[in-house]
C-alpha cells in the first residue's frame, strides 16, 4: 500500500482502478525550416481548426456544465485570437525560422513564464489556458486527433495534469475521480471538476507514476490523498467512510429550502462568498440566501489589463440577475499582498500586508475606483446590490468614499442612466483600528462585515500566509473574540447589521458563539452553506 498526499479540490471518496491517462505522443523537432510561408499557413489552419473544436466542446458541454462553466472554452477561443500570442508564434517562424509546432511550444513556455512570474496563485488559471490552447494546437499540427478517453469501466483518472478540454472528453459514466501529479486547485480543470462534482485531488507529486496504471486505488477528496493497493482494512474503512459521506450529502441536500433557524427560533442569514460570476451557480445549488462577499479583485486578477467599466458591468449584472432579487454584496477592489494583477505593479514593499492595498489603492487612484463604482451603480438596476469597502481604518476614508460615490451618481444622473436608490453601503471590519472606532464608523454606514482573516492577522500580528505560524493563527483568540464582540455591540447600538465573511464564519465550532453575540449573517464558501445551516439548526 502506498499513499500520496496532495491538495483536495473536490470532496468525496472514489474507489476503483487507477487509469493513467496518456496524451497521444507527439514528436516536435526544432530543425530550422526554409519554407516559412508554409509554416505560417499551417499555424493559421491549426488555429482555425482549434477554434472549431472549442466551439464544438462548448456546444456539447454547455447543457450539463451550465453556461458559465462551459464559457472556459470561449475564453480559450479568445486566446487563439490574442494578438500577442499570435505575433509571438509568427515571429518565431519568420525571424528564427522554427517550424510552426516548435514555435507554439516556445509561445506556450514564454506566456506561462510571464504569468508564473506573478506571485499569485489565481494567475495559474491563465497558465492552464495557455497550456491547454497550445497543446490543442500541437495535437492538430502533429496530426493527432483527440479522442474520447475511456478505460471501459469506472476508474480514477490520473495524469501529470488535466486540462479542461481533456475532462469534458472523458466518458463521464466511467469517471470516478481525478488525480494529478501537479495541477492547481484554482485551474479551470479544477473548477470544472467542482461543477461536475467529480472527486478530485491535485499536486500528488511526481512519484505517482504510470507504473500504477490499472492498480486498485482510493482517492480521498476529503483529506486530499491517493492510496494505491489499499490493504483489506483500509479498503473496508474507506468504504464505510464513502457510505457515510454519501449519506451526509443526501442529508444536507434535504436541508435545501429550509430556514437557518436555531432551536430557540433565532433566524440567521447564511450567504455565500464567491470570486467570480461562476460562483453564483454553486451558491444557488447549495441554496445560499445571497452573496455575502463577492471578492471583485478576482475580476482584476483574471484580466490582462484593468477591466473596463462595461466588462465589469456585464459581470456584476450577470451575478445580480442570476441571484433573482437575493442580496448580493460586492466588495470593491482588494488588490495587494497576495492578490496581485499582472499589470498592477506597485513598488516593492517591505511589509505589503501593511502597505498599499485595498481601499488605499482605490482612494489614491480615483480613476480606477470611479470605473468600478460606475459599473456597480449601473448594474444595481438589475438586482439587490449592496457595496462593501475593504480595509477601512478611519471615518475620513468613509467620507472620501462617499464623495466619490456622489460624483459617480451625479454623472449617471446627468447621463440619464438608471441605478438603484436602495444600495446599502458597508465596510469591512478587518483592522483593530476599525473595531476601536466602530461606534463612530457605524454612524456613517449601513452595515459592517467582519473579515476575520485580516482581523486575526492584524490583531495577533500573525502573518495569515505563513504556514509556520498556522498554530498561532486562532480566530477564537480571546483578543479576536473581544474585537468581534465590540463590533457587534457598536453596530447594533447604531441600528445597523453585522455579518462575518472571513473563513471563521465556516468554522462550525464558532457558530454557537457567533449566534450568542448576535451576528446577523454568516457568509461562507458555497459548499459550506448547508453544513452551516445544519449546525445553526442544532444551536440554541
Ligand atoms: C477577511 O480578511 O477576512 C476577508 C474576508 O477578506 P480577504 O480574505 O479577501 O482578505
Ligand atoms: Mg481581508
């Protein structure tokens, strides 16, 4: 029995044979060519063919994946039209006299390198797109047709990495789980696995070799591990666990449509945290009462340049329309520290967590801020929108924000563009400063949302990103608890509501405490909505 540890992506337990998926072999030479014209033509034809394949993939998957998830293939199609990518390949052919296939390999490496130089794990989804699209082009250029991979019986599919295109071509009846040596939990392949509900673990390491092809295996998506050749006891234990898990899922789904109400009749809102328009579908699937935190910075991080007002408007509108009148709280840009965009390059900082981030950027660069606010206000006409501002430390900041909002609404009025007059304005309480003056801040806003991730980091002086300090990072440290207590008391004294949207909201061991404190709403990742509802219903 061998066990590989990785990163869990989609929960569940899959038991079956391991099927090591091998991509068709392709030979690419780097010998210089004379006929560059023929190579340019081959590249253009391959691009056209790839576009057709992606259109077909979109058509065939949109029904079971939903429009948002299937749009991955539309994004990849756009990459095939990307001028920079095309020019790079063509220059390698004309200037360096490389053949089309080798030029694509170079483009794939170059663009992946560019994205990976940005220290942000979310840029990895772009790397995955570049690699997917390049791989598709290479298969076409090498005359290899992609065909549906099917081991002929239900199996756990394993590979070095999967791309979104691979996954939708697998025979789903025989797809028990996905296990990869490398891969990222936020790649499009992982997002697809989540949408399809296929147990998935990434980053299991290079030792997970093809020698294990066909061997009995257990993929544990709850723990994030792959067991090969399990012994009898492990197999029995995991079968029991699998049954328990399935039973748990069935029980949770029975909670759909039920209230988040304690035994003593107290009602708590349970919302979902999302980072893209795609998250809405999962939030609705798990019956979230609304979106408690849409981290809008992900739109910026997934974009190659500042997203335009219209681009943002379309995304916000889509989220609001899909939520059909349920509450949607969108937080303005919270770039900085671990959340960077390729085009946004602030000066190197010694203490970035204490540096130029979040509302500090928005207020220092009002052009960026106004573009986002205009998009938000325009979208507000299509649903139930509240706006949240991150990392507030003073009343002045709130007054300055309101000044910019007035400029935006004056402009929209002058242009005759409709927007909601009922938007509530809220602030994140995630700094000790905000807690200490929460009585004053409460007079200027409509709601508070406590960000326990940053509040814990700043209260305890523990870097939230340093794994060595994980044991010290306690969201229930008495100091953090007192901060939350004080915030809730001051909010309620001023007659405003208070939510918790940091990860601690999903920690079920805190639920009773938060209810006792009188928190009005808890916002958690979509998959935690129903477990939290279950917990609330068990609380007093
Ligand atoms: C928080 O700090 O708790 C929070 C919700 O914001 P983020 O994790 O995006 O910083
Ligand atoms: Mg925060």
